[in-house]
C-alpha cells in the first residue's frame, strides 16, 4: 500500500492555494503529523486501513475535520483522495456511481476514520 507523505500533502495544498492566489500555511502541524503517522497504524497486528478505499477515506475525512491548513482543506482532501487512489493503481471512472462512492466516503462513521489527538 502506498501512503501519502507530509511533503505530498503540503504540496497539494500549496498547489491549490497558489491557483487561487493565496499563501499556503500549515494551521495545525500536530494534526498534519497525526494524519501522516496514523495512516500507517496497526492494531493487534492488523492494519487499521487495509484497503485503498479505507485509506483514501481516512485522508479525505481527516484533512477536512482536522483543518490542517489555513485554507483549502476540503479541496486538498479531494486531491489527497484521488492521489491515494492513483498511487495504489485504483481504477476510477468519472461516472455517477463513482461520484456516489466519493460521497459515501464523506458520510462514513467518524468513529472509524477520525481519532482525537
């Protein structure tokens, strides 16, 4: 499984903010570190996010909920989701069914994907 690095996540946000003419800043460095480290988490010898969909939804939800950056967190979360899918060779078709799948990621139980610091 391929995971996002801290540099990749920061670069996604910087790219978005440069496009909109704003300056990218990390709002919560601890939350950023949490996201990067927790993606690899194992519990009792089992990977906590075993599928590409689980991992992508973890990044998607946590970048939004943790409000890591000064701006563009939701847009960064969407790009992070697609980057994880691409890094792990997940085939994504831009159709109604696939868009519904992305929507379902947003409403998944926060108990599984969002942890308190």
